[in-house]
């Protein structure tokens, strides 16, 4: 067990190293850079293409050890063929798996028609390269067949929205075709690089870690939705853009998730500043751990973590995750409760009492026929009024006070996020 845990920690540390650029080449200025998708025109910038470039292509490529890229260009000097251009870009910008350089790229060279972009016939190529050149060329040929229908001159009509949608279909086809071609050519999909519970920060004993790992594995396999927990000393050692972004990067970079949709939930703890993040990915996980469910789920472990009770916090997280997934399987995912019958009756009774009180007050005012006198003239005799004594009696006192405002206390809750193809929360514990 110790050897397995050590391997998981090594994988996470290796992931951190892989986050650093392996090559010194810079992305060309201008255009749109979505990770594995680059658009020189700057107009192919949809949310779908962003997710494909930042999540889907890296995830599929990482699972099969084939680095995937899509480049949309709008300029060429005319001295290179499409394949020569793709090969030059592949080498110049350091494409390919860090170990084998295995990779595949789709390169498009757009033309212009007034203010619109077009795709002239033949102005695209799927290029494969790597350690096994023959294998990568075979995969590239298979991918070319799948994407060809989206890359004909007739498929691009000059309407920006239509062309964006066509490009989205083409890039999605690259992802699907690579998976199928890799399977057909004997390249097996890699499993997750981490255990279900990975304790880099050393918060748990070996026995606690083994127990939690077994529980998380049983739950994950039962619902085909991974339940993961990772502790690190400082998330900035892996990704300095934020604890939630780090959780997203770990999930995708370590190929976490169960099933073809890679459904799962990841809880990340960073001990340096006591930060946490949850990341939910996949259609079933998104249903089981909806926004309300995420808010409720964090309440079951935050109180434990606030007391440094790490084992109970993770145990509660795994147990509650199983409960939420069972509710989703039953067709009743966790949701915010609506008003109860008793509460509705109580509100109706309260409103009735208020109305009755108003009616009673009005009737009381209508029945009063006696009013207090406003002066003492009726009590003065014909001889006049003679005061035999006088005194001052204070009946009221006025004080002015100023309220000193205080900052409202924090409720300890987290912040909701979306990104990386999923959603989640982050905060402090």
C-alpha cells in the first residue's frame, strides 16, 4: 500500500513538473490562444472552442499519450505546402508528447472574401509525427477521413456564426477520431494517474489513508463516478492561477474520472493558507453535485477541517458524496427544499392575525366618544385663578445616541466557479 501511495504522490509531483513549458518557443502574438487550439484570425473564439482547446483535446491526448493541437491560420508566404507548414509549426512550437514526441495537429489556412473568412479547397492538413512515425501517420489518415466533411469549401459559407459552428464540429471530430484510431491501432487509454485519496501533505496515518482509499474506490466503482481527494502543501507549486484552477488542472492533467464521460468530483486541500476547492466534471456528476448540492456538501467537511480533524472530514465527504449520487440514480437529486405545508399554514395564520388586529383597532377608534380636555378653562371660577404654590416637574428627557457599526461576521462559505468543462467551489477552512 505504501508503494502505491508513493506512486500516486510521484505522479502528482510529475504533473507539477509537466505544467512548466517544455520548450522556450512562445505563442505567436495576436489571435486567440485556447491551449491546444490557436486561431490566428482572432474571430474563432467561442466558448465551445475554448473548452475543446483547454479541456477536451488535452484530456484525450493525455489519456492516449498523443499531443493534440488545432491551428487556424490566415497567412502563408506561399513557399510551403500545407504539410510542410504543419511540420514546421509542429517542430517550432514544441508539439508532441514530452517523452516520445508523439502528436497530431490539424492545420487550416483560411482565405478572405471581403470582410469574411473562407476555407479554400485543400487548405487543411492533419499531420502526425513522433517516435513511431508510421503509426502516427496511420492515425492522422484515419482522423483526416473523419474531419474531411467539415473542411470542404462548401461547408464554409462566409457567415461567421455558421463557420464557427462548423469549426466546432471539426475540432470535436478530431477528438472522437483520435480516440477511435488509437483504440484501432492498439494504443490503450491510460488510467488515472492518482489514487482516489492522495495525501501529499501528510495529514493522514497509513491506516487512515488505506481505509479512505478503499471507501472512495468502492463508492466510485458503484456509481461509475470518481470521488477523489488530494492534499498538497501549497497549490501554487502546481498552478499559481488559483486553487480552483489548480483543482481543474489536476483533474484533467491526471486523467481523473470514471467512464467514457470521466464523471467525478475532486476535493483539493492546500495547507499553506488553508485553501480548498471542489471540482465537479461530467454529466452525471453535474446532476448529483449541482450548485445547491455543492454548497451543502462543503458543510459536512468544513467543520471537521476547521478543527484539523482530517480523517472525519474526508470520511464525511466520501459518505455524503455516495448519498448524493444515490439520490441522482433514484431520479431525485439533492435540491433546495420548497416551502412546507406547516410553514404555509403558519404564514396564513400570521397574516390573518394581522388583518384581525387592524380591524379591531379601527373599531376601537370608532367607538370612543370621550376625549381628554385640552385646556383648564372649564375649571376656572369667576374670581380667577390664584396660585398658592408652584414647582417644576421634568416629565421627559431627550438623549442622542450614535450606533457604532461593526463589520459583519464571515459565514465561512465558499465561492462558486465554472470552468474546465465543469463547476465547483473554493474557499478557506
